[in-house]
C-alpha cells in the first residue's frame, strides 16, 4: 500500500454543523433578539433626528442666526450620537456573540480534533471554505456524524 493510499482526509461543513446544534440555535435566537432591540432603538433615534431636522427646515426662516447655529449644532450632536450608538451597539453585539458562541466553537474544534486523532486523519477540511477547490467525497470522509458524537460527549 502506498503512503498516499494510507493518508486519510476528512471534511465537514462546519456552518451547517453549528446551525444543527440546539445550543447554537438558542444563542443565535438570543442574538437576533438583541440585534433587533439595537435596531429598534437606533431607528427611534434616527426618526427623532429626522423630525427635528424637518422642524428646523420649516422654522429656519423665522429663526435668528444664533438660534439657527444652536439648532444646527444640536442636530449635528444628535447625528454624532447616533453614529456613536451604532458603533457601540455593533461592538456590544460582537462581544456578546463571541462570549456566547466562543465556548460552543471551542467544543466543536475540540470534537473535530478528537475525531481527527481517533480516526488518524491527516487533514480535516472545511467543505465550504474558499480554500479547497475540490473535495473528492469518495476518497475522503464526511466526519460530521463522528464530530456530532464527539461533541455530545464533551457536554
């Protein structure tokens, strides 16, 4: 038997695998709710800015120069606050996603490593990654079922 014939390759669709995990689904649902809450709050802030900008445009002709400058500064401050809030929300969302999904992803990686060691796989590839241009599924193994079994042992 040649060395190549003894070499074992495996592959997994880790995104589909992750989506199949009940705990990952629960995390995604919670994150979606949090993201929706952030969007709702941001939309309310944007609507208020729009309303105040329209009011300003309607009253601008009757305002003193000083009042115009004050109002323009208030509108600019509101816009800046909205931008900062959007950035803060994105950072908070990413941090929460990492906090909640991190341990699950660690378990998935550990399960893949355990399957690779136990099955003597030289390489386990990501089926849908940009790297492998071709995976011959008859010469390599889909290790998803073994990873799922190993993952469940890690609980």
